[in-house]
């Protein structure tokens, strides 16, 4: 506890000056990579400060609510949670701070939390912890316990993707975060860099989102890892969409609702087009394109214009049997696949007839589709032909040592 108190004293000052300097350093670093960030901030911390965070909104920094008080939300009733979230939204609004999303303190939430967030008018939640594998020698009992406390799920089992469910978009929070590296593993900067680079590589390969979780007060020990990740993300092709959480949530809904039209151009030749939703792109593999298209990632082609003409003997979309669960179709559409209800497998290049489809089935199904070699035309998962997404995000629990002390009480 003494060591912890000493660390806290070094990170926060009696006035917000120290944290102001830290934030300004963090933001100028991000700016070098033309990268924004999302900082969820505890409402009482926002209430007790004035002018510290507001100014960053003009610099691609998004703020989200991080609870009203920094407490375990699962200990509150639905009504208490709703009351606090409504009050949080009101305070953000009074202060002129845009606030679309929510992250639970300690990443702990329950079904009541999600219902209250939605009812209070937030469009997304980013509290689901998703743990990427770490080398065995770094594993500690304490880290395992923290993962349990956070209710973390494994990235070996679940995709790191948004999920639009019940009109709330849920965006995972990738672990290990800065807190794990600095306070729990007490590992070297190069080890941290190596592990974050590996997560970037995996999310890029799987076309997923990497939420680079870094609380602003730990920017200095984590700076090397962050800079390496951002530099690599900028260089990757097809590109990585570096953005904020509210943009991810808005995009996920917008793309899932984009309309796709197709008609027979001539015998054996089809034309597919989208309704022109900004950022929506078509991708096609193993079809004979008859309109201009360029290579996207080695297996998919991306048309030069908003439409693609091609020759195919069967419909290069995903056929789903009428008896399959509605969630299967919803999940596939959220990934950008073009899904059609079909009685049998004869007309489509890929056909699914499943009695059940659970969250655990998502990753194996995505692998089956993406590693398959059947003809497929789909929408790009991310805007403007990006292959994966990245968002730097970290909570601001406190701006002064007083905020921190009040948090404990
Ligand atoms: Zn927090």
C-alpha cells in the first residue's frame, strides 16, 4: 500500500497541473501520427475540474463516461445505475463535452449496466475485457485474478470486434493494458512493445480492432510501446483505420445497414453496387471481374468505382437456411457479408444451415469463410478499404490526488 501511495503521489499532484502536462504530452505524441484517442473520464473528476479536458475535443480526443463515481457498478441496482448515467450525461452536456459512450470502472458490468447505459442514451459500451495471450513466464497469479475480476474473455475464443446487440454497440477492451505491464508485470518497455506489436499483428491479420489501452498517467513508461505500434499501424497496407470509439460505433451501425443491389448485367454476368453510403467498399475474391478493380490484400479485389461487374456461375454470397437462428444472419451482416435466405445450397458459393449459433461459434465461422477459397463478394468490414482498426483509449480516473482520495472513499 505504501509503494502504491508513493506511485500515486508521483502521478497526480495536489492541483491538476501535473496531469495537464501529462495529457498535453500524450496528445501531442498522438498528433505526430495524426491519431486521436478516446478517454473515458469519471464524471465526478470532470465535475471537479474546469477547462482541463474540454480543450482537447478540438484535437480528435473523444471523452466518454467512466461511471459517475469510480465504483463497482455491479453493486448498484438497475435504478441506481440509470440515475447515475442520466446524471453523468447531463453533466457532460452542461460542460459542453460530447459523450457518446461508456466504460465501467474496473471493466465490471452486468446486464442491468448495459440496459441502463442504453436507456440513458449512450450509443456504445466499451467495458468487455478481451485478454490476448501472454508468454507463460509473464503469467502471474495476480494477473489471472485481475482477469477474473474484470470478467475478461479470451481472444483465442472470441473475435476482437464490435457487436451491435439490442441497439447498443459493444466494443472490446484489449488486455494486457498499461496497468498490467507497468504495475502487475513490472516488465521492460521492450517486452511490452513486443506484446502490443503482436496484438497489432493479430488484429490486422484477422481484420479486427485493437483498442490500445493506456491510462494517460502511465504514458511515460508506455511511450516506447505506443510509438512502435502507431508507427507500424501507419505503415501497414491495406491501411489500419486509426480512430475513436464513437466513430467505430457509428460506422458499425451504418455499414450493417448499407444496402447492396445486384442485377444480371448480361447472361452469366452480374453487377453489384452499394447505395453509396460513405466509406462502404466492395471486395471480391475468386470471381472474374469484368469492370476495373485492383488487388486489395492478395486474395480480394477492390473495384475502382462504387460497382463491380463480374462473371460467376453461382451467387458469390452467403446463403442461410430459413431455420437458422436470426443471430447468425445478424452477425454475418455486421461483418459486411452479403447474406440471402435460401432453401438449399445449390445457388450460393457458401451455405449455412445451423440449428444454433452462439458467440463461441463466431471466430471458427469467420476463419472458415476467410480461409476458404470459394468465390465471395462482400463489403469491407472497415471504412474506405481499411483492413483493421485501432483506437488508443485509456481512462482518466483522477486529475488530482484529491480525486484519487475521494475515489477511495
Ligand atoms: Zn478507472
